[in-house]
C-alpha cells in the first residue's frame, strides 16, 4: 500500500496513534472531532515568512481545556444542540460549529459569520470569526478553513498549486491566495466599520486539515518556502487498483462529516480488502469523487484508525495533472 509511513525509517507512531493515546477516554464522535480541531497540528506554519504573521494558531490546550473536553464527552448535550441547529452536510460548516462552541466556552468569541453589505443588494464578504485578542485591546478577524488536498505526484517541483482538492475544484495555492488577498482584507473595506462591534486589530487565517501524498512523493520533504507546517497531518492517495490489501487488513469508508478526527468504530463495522473495493466501486458508480478510507487496527472489538487515504478513480490522476498544468495562481 502506498502510504507515507510503511518503511522501517518511518516514525514508529503515526499521528493517529498519538491521537488515540492522548484522547483514549473520548467516545463521542463530535467531541473527538472537536478534540482533533483544537489539538491537531496546524496545516500552515505560523512562523513562515511567506505568511507575514497572518496565520493564527489555537496553541497548546491547557489542563482546563483537557478536563473540559473529558467532561463534555460524558455530557455533550449542549454541543449537540449547536450541531443540530440548522444541520448541514458541509464539512466546513460542521467544523465552524465546533470552533464556535469552543470559543463560546472560552469567552473569546465576539461574533461569527458577520456579513458585510454595501447597500441592500451587494454582499462584500463575511467575517468568519471575530475573537478577543489576548490583550483584550480589540477584535482579531479569523478566516477559518479545514482543507484536504492531494499532492499531484507527477510534478518535478513541489508547489502550492500541485496540492489539489479531491473534487479538483481548488488548490492550496488558490485557497491561500483568496484568503490572503481578499478575505483577510475585509476589515479595510469602507462598508465594514458599521458591522464591527469592535475595531479589528489584525486579520489572520486559521487553517486545519490533512495533506495526502501519492506513491512517488510520499517521502519527498515539503519545501519550507511553501509555508506548510512540518507537523501537518498526512495521508496517502492511490487508485483502487493500486491498493495492496493484506488478508488481515481492516478498513472503514469515512463519510465527509467524519474526515476530521482519526476514526474509532466497532470492529464489526470494518471491511475486508475485497469488501472495501466493492463498496468503493459502488460509490464510484454514483459519483467519481475520491473516497476517504481509514486503515484500522482492531483490538478488543474496537477499530482504531492507523492510517488514512483517498482512493481515487482511475482517471483522477490525469485530471489532477491537467488541473495543475492550467493553474496560474500565485500567492
């Protein structure tokens, strides 16, 4: 199986295994997703010069935060009320609700989803989050994103636009260009002031997610110039035909709203390699979108994700290469 962590020189413990060890007491799937959102490495390096200080980070969780998450796992009613209000199948919207819940708990939230209009018929943009800065001197604008990009692996030189979304609709380069050049500039628009409860002292992007690597790029270091965190969450991608499943391997197909935290499920929910290929082919018959899977360890009737990856249709690689060739975005 083409994964980043299958040779003897790879880390002895994957991020997933670290997560399961750190959060072994959590059982509720939404609380586990929240724990991942708060505790997972940032996708981008806040100290990289290319971002000019405009990358936000939640930072290390306090012991109070950890105790709060453990208590929330035992009684997640308030979290469910927020998640189930105006339910959405969009992963980004789900992640926004999780972050909103945490910011409300910490008292840092000033406002979220604040639309800026220039007259009754023109929407200029929207502030994802307005949060209190540590000095309590004003509002910080956070543009929030949870992103999943696959590195189109036939590139001679790694670049931001070579990381493309599973549906090929965007790329890491295009997304960060939009955030940096448009969305983080919203508070400077003349129409924004009337919608701001406090002046914005700075604007930053808070970006979480996973990057997925094909077999020809899985060991390639990510150039520091890209501004990607060296600790970012990683996975693999390959065509279904390239998946090398052993007889004892067990898998889960992960629905979109379960893409955040490493999976935890009953062992009876897992699939064999043959069952996985059949399930993925049925999904490809409906849509040609890549399918997220988890490779699991099973112990005491519980399956825990060890690795994750995207299985892509046979023509996805060619389409991704074409998408990258036509990308002209520069950050």
